[in-house]
C-alpha cells in the first residue's frame, strides 16, 4: 500500500479506537499503569511485566505452539513456507508457529482490539507510529518486559543489536520489544517519468518551479493529468508542504493521516504549532487552488477511486507522490507494465536537511503479556533475525520456488506460477541488513540513497516519546471532523470559498474544535522528554 495506513477515511475510526483502548485495557487488565502515569519513554512511572523465569536457560522439553500476528493477507503458498519454518523451529527450540493475519483495511480497528481484548497470542508487529503506539502498549502493560530475558533466551540477539538501537526501545528504562536491524528511510517525494522529461526537453525536477514545469508539459502533451489520484492526494500534498517549509518536522499530537502538528525545527522540538495558522499555509492553499484550476489532478478527485500510483503504473498519470521505499520497490512493476518508461524521485525534505533516519523501534516485534511461552517466542525471534536459513524463509520464501539468487539479486524462478507459488510475510521487523538480498524488482538506487543518507540523516527528536491522548478524545475527534470536512478540500483546491476565506474558516473551526488544548497538552508532556541519541 502506498501510504501504509494513512487514509483519510479512517481518521474518525482511529481516534475512536484509541479512546476505546484506554477503557478496555483499564477494565481488562490488572496491575497496568494508566495512560496518565506514563507519557514518554523517559518517564519514571509505570510498571513492567516480565514473563517467565529469566534466571536460567529456558526449558524447551515441552513442545509449544506460538501465535504470531502479522499485517496483510495470506499468500497461497504461505502455509508451505510456514511448514518449512516449523520443521526448523521444532528441531531447534521445540516449537511451531501459527501466523494470523490482520488485513490492511482492518488495521485501524483490529490491531488495537488485539491487545485490548485479552486474546491469547505470542508475537506481533509494533511501532511508535502504529494506531496504538509501541510505547502506549508498554505503558498499559500489554507487552512482556524482555530486558532480563534477553540474557537467557536470546543472548546472540542481544549482542547483535547495538546498545544505541536498544535505547530507542526502552520505556522507563526497560525493553518491551525487539527492534529491527534493517536500515531504512521513508521520506516523501515526487515520482516523475524521465522519458517524458527528455521528450519535453526539461531539467530534472528539484524544486516547485521544475515540478510545475513538468506538470504543465504533461497537461499540454498527454491525455492524462499529472497527478491522476484520489482524495488521498490531499495528505501527500500536506506532507510535501511540511517537508518543503523551513525546518518544520512532523510532531505528535494529531495523527499523521491528518493535517498534523509540526515542530518549528528538530532542535526546537518543543516549539509546537499547527501550520494552518501561518502565512506559509495560506500561501500553499492559494497555490493548491491554482494547481486544481490548471487541472493538475482530475476535477472529480474527491470521488475518484484509483490513486495516482496505480494510474501511473497503467500509463494514466504523469507522476505520483509517495515515499522512497515505495518508489524503489515498484521498479519491477513499472518496468513490467511500462517497459519504455523510466522514473526519478525528487525528495522534498532533502534540500533542507530534514531526512530522518528510521529508528529500529519503528519496526519492532513484541511479545504479548497474554503469551504463555514468552521465552520460546523470544527464542524464535532470535532465530529469524540471527540465523540466515530462518531469515531466508520468513523474508523470501522457499529457494527455487518463491525466489532464486542470480548475481546477488533475488528474483522469481522461471517456473514461478503466481496461482500456486505466490507467498510471503510482512515481517519487516525481523529484517537484518547483513542478510538482506536486493530484489530484482527493486530499483538499485534505493541502496545508493541509503548509503548517501546514512551520512546526512537526522534523528527524529520525538523518538522515544508517546503522546498520552487520554484527556483529549473529544478534541481529537472534533479536529478529525474538521480535517475530513475542510482540510482535504483545502489541500485539493476544492473549497467553495476563495482560498483565503476558506483558510480563515478552517482556523476558526480548529480553534472551536480544541486544537489549542492539544498543543498545550503536547507541550506539557514534552517537558519531560529527552530525545533518544
């Protein structure tokens, strides 16, 4: 999916879900700290739930079944891959694995309820950016404290993950999840066709001016608009606006699938504003009306059903906005559908030095407090992340069936039949750079950019911070309503009023919805936060 789960249609559902989580957890668990007692990863309140006896090597004499929840759907060959994994797990740690799936469209509702319901399971994906934050789950007592268990159940894993990476996973000084060992950057950018660029005799896109020059030529010469997308394009354009404006960076408080808050710079991370109340925002909205009037996106964009990326892959859009890994990951699909087309990527945040390195905790594997076998679960995680034979199975499938390696690149075998051989798991949190094999379907520029950005990227100052929204459910729901009714229209130039009048109405509605309460509460909580270095 292009944007993970950043879809405007889920805004209200997400807010309500988060509110409901606090109530359900409070009723369903004992000994868990309330959300009011723990707001950041550096706080000194809260309790820990340590699973099992951590003083000795785990007893593996009894066979156990581990349940692992992953996002996405089940591939037709997933059971076959899992069967191979289970042969190894049975021999090595006397365990087998059952994978359960949460479909992409259900994450906003089913992922929070997975922890709130008290369901017995062992492992799941977690992230500070998920519908329910990793740190919130730790604060609520939903996760097993694995700090001491690492020495007995996963010493190799503990040693392999740098202390600086473990630091980002700590809540109140304790570790509640295993962070990924995969280097990744996901800055947003503009994907455009270089074959069209050459056709028009234009310079590469590196600015608003060169971007509009390209889009103007698409309008003049092609039968499709430059950004032939849906209402989700509004979020893309807002991300673009934030990335291109000064030193602004996304801040917590308002969900990232809305018109979120920003800090005025990474260093001044406690200086929180809503961009709507700035001259820069007003100027941007005026420009968005100009772009809409020009026809940069379709007139029916608010009701359109096919996004700009899918249209671009089908030769029906001159460009699309996404993040770097999505662009490079679709290299093979682009070549298959449009063999004569080439693309390039303008990274919005690069010129102002705002590309953030993803911290390991952003893709974590956690063990549920309802797990009956937390030590065995941790042993399984260690196998997937430190044993290449396990890694190949969970990340690539069965060699010779799902993939083969040719010249150091993983590709589909000649006899690959998608009707019977397609399979794979969205186990991003288990990735490890040292075992990673590039896919033939990936643009090799991904790794060139990673190497480049490793030298210049900044740390997200909000990593290790979890915003406690318990007291703000009404305000957050009201702000979500304002965004769904007016925020989207502002970004797409579709307001009935002229842009400046519409901006003032948006500001007034945000004030009435309680945006100042959200900002003030965020600032108060940030007073106790120290960024992870």
